[in-house]
């Protein structure tokens, strides 16, 4: 870690900003992988849809086939 600090202090201010931006990007990319489990933030979002889950599956298949054609 000491090497990183030495290199960082040798960089000009604009390069330091760029390096920090990249480090934050990597933290967001790899930090998100540590989270375990499901969030289920989607739960209840389709409560107003007036069809069964099977009907919804059939519609989804129709939509997919429309896109691939």
C-alpha cells in the first residue's frame, strides 16, 4: 500500500482525480459482488396487473418472440 501512496503523491492533481474516479468505479464494481442474498425490491410491483402468473408468462413469451422476429 505504501507504493500506491508514493505513486499517488507524484501524480499531478488532474491525474489524482482521474485515479480516484477509477478507484471508486472499481469499488462499486467489485464491492457490489460481496453482497449476498436477494433484495426483492421488485416485490409487489405488479399488484395492479389483472392476470395470473401463468398468463403473464405467456405474454412474456409473446413479447420475446416479437422482439426476436
